């Protein structure tokens, strides 16, 4: 069994896609790494166990050969900015237009 180090903003679904070519194998990763569950953020400081056979080999090979590391998790800044909306954060004639 191999280990990998997750990258910034990667979640368990990203790792499943990167290593096995499908998110259908996410429960295999969780089984191999009992310290995590489906909703928990993974740490960039801890290795994850991987090494099972790829579920969709063509997708996994494409990601590997093109050095694609999916990272769909939101950063703290993105989460903060997502909450800054509404009339309190609008400016006249920019995004708050009076007709």
C-alpha cells in the first residue's frame, strides 16, 4: 500500500478521482484511512494510504500523465467572501442600481 500527501484544497473526493479515476472509490479510501470520514477535511500534513487498483484506469492514467491534481475545496478566504453579500456590501451605480 502506498501513501500520498494531499495538496492544498483537496478533499477526499478529489483524492478518489486522482488516484482511482472515479469518486465511486471514495469509501475504499475511507476504509483504508479510518481517521477520516466523508465530511471531514483532510490534512495536508498527514499522508493518505492509497494503492488499490484504479477503478477507471483511463481517467486515472490521464490525470497522472498530465500531472492533474484536482482541488475543489474552498479556501477560508473564499468562504468568507461568499458570506459578504446583500445590500450592506453593494455600492451605488455598481451593483446597486437605482432606476
